[in-house]
C-alpha cells in the first residue's frame, strides 16, 4: 500500500501541512531540524508525493522546460541545465528539455509549450530558428519565461543579456595592440548568415575597423571541436597563414591550439589564440587559453528569475539583467 503524507507527518511528529511545505519545496518558514525530520520520515517510509494528483488539483504540471539549440557538447548549456535541475529539485519541480536545431523543431517546441507541457520555460537558443516573433507570441500566452538573448523587442518575459559584442571587440583589439594584423575569425555557422552582422562577429569587425585593418579572414569552425581543428589546420598551413585566431567558442580555440602544435607552430609566438566562453578547460591547455566571457560560471541568478516568476502570488513585471563579460588574458595571447 502506498504510504501517505499523514503517515509521514505522524512519524515525524509534525502536521500534514508541514509535510506538504517541506516536500513541495515551497518557501515557507520551516525549522531546519523539522525539515530534516520530515525528509528522514519520508525516506524511511518510501513516500513520494503523488505528482499527478497534485497537478490536477493545482492545474499545474510542476514541470519547467529548458529549451536549447542542441543536446550535449556545449559547456555553458550543461552548467545551465545543472543549475536548473538543482533549483527545480529543491522546489518540487521536474525538468524537461527541448532541442531546437531547425525551423521544424522551433515550431514543434512552441506548439508543445503552448499546449501546457510545462509551467514555465528557460530558453537559450542561438541562431535564427526560434525567431523573435515566435518568442513574443509565446510570451503573450502568459507562460512564465526567461530568455537568454541579446535581441531587442522581446516583451512579456524576463531577458538575460550579455555584452558579448563589446567583450569580443576588446579581445580583438588586444590582439591588434600586440601587433597582430592577420587575425582569423572562426565563426558559428549561424553568425555567417546574419545581415547585418551581430554579436561576436560584429565585435571582430568593429575592432578591425577601429584599427584601420582591411583584411578579414572569416570562416566557420566554432560549432564543434573537429570542425575547428580542421579549419585551423587549413589556415595555419597556408603560405599566408594568420598570425592570430579569434574563435567564437573556447572549444574551437582549444582545437586551434592543438592544430598549431601539430603544425609545428608556437602559441603565442607564431600565432596568438583567443576564445569565447571562459570554460574551465581553458585553464589546463598549454598554454592557458585567453578568453572573453562571464567571470562567474554558474547560472543561479538566471534560474532564480524563472522560479521567482513561477512562485509569485501576482504577475511580475518583465525584468532584464545583464551578465558581465570581460577579457581574461592568459598565455595563449
């Protein structure tokens, strides 16, 4: 027979309401010792809340949705997912994930979110598949949303922005100030098709313009390690090879360091290399990777925006936060 909340309450010597507060993750003042007694009693009895019944009573799913461009392989997405899962667990929510890597997947994601698959969504999709119109239309349904985007005109949801153009411009200017003049940019594929250019590519172009450097060496390669290695190898073995590589991701920059090593070139002597993202792996490359990115590697502040909105008694106004990015100069440049 399935154990009940009343049995947990009797074993822990608390009220049924206290059991509900503790196991639902609701922000109610419960003493730490009392909370632990409830958790121990629930574990001893093998009790888990009846999620289906709770959802029917509340007309809520107790689920949140994480929407990403792909599943796996992107360190920042992995940390975002980890922070979301941990906060969801603490508040009695589960997490589902949707991947949006095509126009069809974007439309499918919007359809299921409109259909009520989750109580709220945390969205971090790069590229043009999940358009501003789709996001704005979804926000009008009243779904609590947090969107990581530098696009303007997103209404009805919380927006998290990063000054990546300015930080990337600073990185390229650092290379130019060191005397580099043939600077290659390894771009994400979606960056090559934006007109006018935005984000990291725009920062690269602005820096070259400021220094009066006409030559642009722009190629794809930032989307995965293998593509980056092959692209960097081709560039570095050419007669007119670049004297610096600015990669739109740290993964690509690390592959470029490997490519330089395999081509018999020194970093940064023969070629300086800078990435984007500030992932931990960059600290153990040889030499350590120069990068631009956030100083903090967690996304707790971003995730909290979503749960604040979900647990608010009244509708919250749309909020915007800016996550600071900076240039971190290390051995590769």
